[in-house]
């Protein structure tokens, strides 16, 4: 079951050849996907050969191969993790019942909505990042961008397969709509607001892959617990690829930190103006970007109190990430203390599951912060340590919407908050400065002056390898 047949028009490990109706439907969708990729994917790089990883198996000991490929020729496909024998639902009121191999009729619309919302994020991020290749800081980074992009494209295929295979005409129409919406489009934007934010520079890209792709990890982990087994198996394999996206973000920000510290040492000062004049990103500016992308990504978890989250859990549709680590898998009696603008309140745990996941996400985000701060501390600049913003800062969904809370979690007078907002998130002048650093570097082994080289190359290759062969 783990091997993938690359002789198929659509590589897959789901026995697609045995379902001719489904195969024809997906082959009808395939050229529309390629047209979308050519028009909305990485701009002006369709003929470049990139050193990319392609899945050849879903087994842990060998699920990828490396080689140079033009992105329109990349073998996107449909890959599900191997089935778990006699798998049972692991949470909610249906706990212990056999996992579903078909969609239960009463949950059809809810499961379709969950799949469409997840599926919509995948092409959205490709669209957000489509112009970044023109300002890449190195061929190493350009290749990593393209790897992220093709894997997001394959994740779209994974969701489209589920829509086609299990949701009939409604699913086919939803699959068409996934290519009709576009990030930032005034008339047909992407479903979630974060995926309509422009990503016009690589500092934003590193932050997006650190924070927003980490939200993706948590959404996929919760869907991997689903009682709908095809969705669970799809998301379990997607998580294997998602890890690379977060690696790009964490190491990218880490390289920015290292380069800034090198410049500070050479200049003998931590003055932000001097650091900017030297062509580097000062740490207070980096903090603004962290504040922006972390707060934007926090909204993706939804309202603190959610009847949908409660119903999805109780009905076995969407669990908590790593559900097995908990002792109570039903949650009918459990409560959670929530911080609200009116003070702490006890809420039923079932209704507060979005907040449970948000708290776990923030703990995960802290891991990278600790690594970066150790480097800053060793360089003698501990006073400039980076931090995550309060979960109540700049929220646009939930009970903290519109409340003037600073990144430390303090409630401020509205006038003071409005006056100081661009002390905490990038101003247009900040963004213009960062864009000014985005000078394309494509000589093998060379790096832009605002970012340090990575510790190692890709797949044991040297940093000087020509990871992307441009036309």
C-alpha cells in the first residue's frame, strides 16, 4: 500500500485505476489545475529546473526522492497514509465505534465544509508567494520556496480527491471553486483572512511558514484524528510534508537573527538605524513581523467559545491534536478557565476546544523563540530577546475583537493603542525598508546580505549546489 505508481497519469496509492468514473473526473480537473498553476503559481519560473523532493512512498523509511524537475512537470498526486487495521473513533460520543470508510449522511455537509476550508488554504499560500522568486536571497531559498509551493499544490490534490471521491456533484463543484477563488481577490477572496494577506518579502515568508504553516500543522493533526478514515489518512501523510514548511520558517528567521548579530558586532552597536543602514533587519523590526504574523495566525483557530467545535468533537469529526495524550476523550464534564475582557470565566471544555488548540499552538511556537533567543543571549544582547505577542493582541475574531490590548497583554486607552500600533506591527515605512533589502541573489553559494547562510545544504549537497537552474 505504501508504494506510489508513477506510470499513472495521476500518481496515487488509492487504486484510482479501479474506479474509472472517479479517475475520469479527476483527469478532467487536472488540466484546470495545471492552468491555475501556470497562471497563479511561481511567476516566470515555469521553465526553471528545481531540485525538488517528490513522494514515492508513504512509508516512514522512504517516502521521497530528489531530482531536478520543472514545476509544471512535477508529479502531483493522491497519497494516503497506510490504513490502521480495525481503526476506531478515538474521542467524542461515538468513541470506540469503527472509523467510517464512507461519509455518514448526517455529517455530510459538515465534513465537506471542513475539507473545503482546509483545501482552500493550500492554493491560497501558493498565490500569496507567487512573486517571491524575483527577490530570492539565494538559490537555496528559491528551491525551498518551490518545494513549499509544490507540496501545497499536492495538498490541494489531496483535498480535491476527497471531494470527488466522497461528495458527488457537490464535491465536484467545490473542487472547481477551489481554483476560482484567489488570495486577495476583491470579488472572490480565499475563505480565511490570513490567506488574503500579501506576502511581498522574504521576511514575511519566513514568518508565514513559521506561524501560519504551524497553524496548518495543528489543523491537520486535529483532522488526522477524524472518525472519517479517508480524511484521517490523507492528513497523516500531509503532516509529513508540512514539517518542511515549518523548518523553512524556523531556520529562515534564525538566519536573519544570526546575520543581524554579525552586523551588530561589526558595527559595535545595537542602534536600529545603524543596522538598517548596514542592510540588515534590526531585532525590534523582526519583533514587529513576529507580532503581525503570530496574531494573524491566532485568528485561524476561531472563536474561544464555539458550538461548531463542540459538535465536531462530540460527533467524532475533528479531535484535538495528539488526542491520545489526553485522559478524558469525551469531555462532557470538563471545563476550562478562559480569560475574557470581563475577567476569567469557566466554560465547558467541549465549547472551548479552539482555545485548547490555540494554547497548544502557542507552546509549540515558543520552541523556535527559545532557540533564537539563546543565540541572541550568547551574543551578549539578551535585552533584545524576541517574544510572542499576547493571544489577546490584535484579534479580529472572538471575545477580544476590537479591544485595545498591547503585545504584553495590557489593556490600553483606545487613543494610546491607536497611536502606538505601529510600534508593535510593521508600518508602511518598515515594510518599504524590508522590500528594499529584497535584492535577488542567484549565484550558487551566495547569500543576500540580510540573511546568514544555512548550516547545511539540502539532501547532503553543498550550499554551492545549483539548486535551481534558471532559464
